[in-house]
């Protein structure tokens, strides 16, 4: 039997609730990523001899190195959180079939 012109396969899938929690998590991860980059850059600027970007917080080289380390760790964890949220956002609407049966996309 030939499907009619008005057939829409998306109507067959159950509608899922909004993924606001994952979207908020991805947005928060993006903000943490940006804050980590700025913190690492401020610490690196102090280490390279520029005036202290954060005022009296990082006047010593040890404090500047600490800010660089904290900024890079924050950047790493924010990227991992963002990737996890994006992966779950994309996976929630997929059909439940084996990946090797899906069409290959280049």
C-alpha cells in the first residue's frame, strides 16, 4: 500500500518533554568555559609581566600560576559537561535501533 502525501513519520514517535535541564546545563557549561578562559588569561598576563589583571588577587607569581591552573581546570570540566549535555540532547529523540543498522553519514 502506498503512503499518502500527508504522511509524517514524526507523528508516530511519542512527544518527549522539553529538555530544559540539559539546555540549561549546556548554557551553564558554556559560561563556565568562558570564565575559565578569562581566568587563565588573566593569570597568564600576570605571569608574562603585564600589570595585575585582577588587582591585588594575583600580584605574586604563585597566585598567578594558581589562577592559570584553576582556569584551565574549569575550562576542562566545562567542556566535558557541555559535551555530555549535547550528547544527551541529541540522543533523546533517536530511534532505538542498533547503530550498525543506521545509514552511514559522511
